[in-house]
């Protein structure tokens, strides 16, 4: 039993280490081997290149999803909450990055607590409020 258990441990360790070894080998050829021996992965020359390309793709996708926040809203957010989307002020009356009241938040289609909403949603709702009512919703910070 002891020998079969040792072999099981060795087999599991080898199976777990194999993907890492393959990935490392794909990044650069071993010493003494020409650069022509490279893994081709989804059109990339190496695992590292594939991972860098995927990270760049994800950054571009996030940038496309994010809203271009106008300078006035950036100033308001900095003044109201120092840009913190989880900020709560006024004894709990003002909430989120733009210090929405619950009624102002609901008035632009927000659901629940603004503090629980993602920052991008807070930006979208603040832009709606700005377009609808102008900067008067933030009398101190919109000057």
C-alpha cells in the first residue's frame, strides 16, 4: 500500500506541474535550440504573448464600457466625495460618488442604494441628472 500511495503522489505532482512546464517551455526555447521551435497558441508565438494580448484586449473593452465623464462632473465628484463611490455624508442622507439623495437617485432610474451601485452606473446617473436639471443639484460643488 505504501508504494502505491507514493506512486499516486508522484503522479498527481507530475500532472499538476506539467501545465506550468509546458507554459514555461512555450515562452522561450531551451538553451542550444534555435528560436524556430516555438509553440503557436491562437496565433501567438508564446503563452506570454497570448496573455499580454488578452490583458490588452480586456483593458480596451473596459475603456469602451466606461463613460466619458465631463469635467464638471469630475469636479463635482471630487468636491462632494473626493471621488469615492462608497462615500456617505450628511448623516446618511447623501450617498455615493455624487452624494445623491435617494429620491434624486430614483428620479434618474437608479435602484437601491447609490453606494451599492458600480461607479460607472453612478457616473451615468449623475450625467442624466446633470442633463435633466443642470448643475443646480450640486449648489456648492458646481461653481
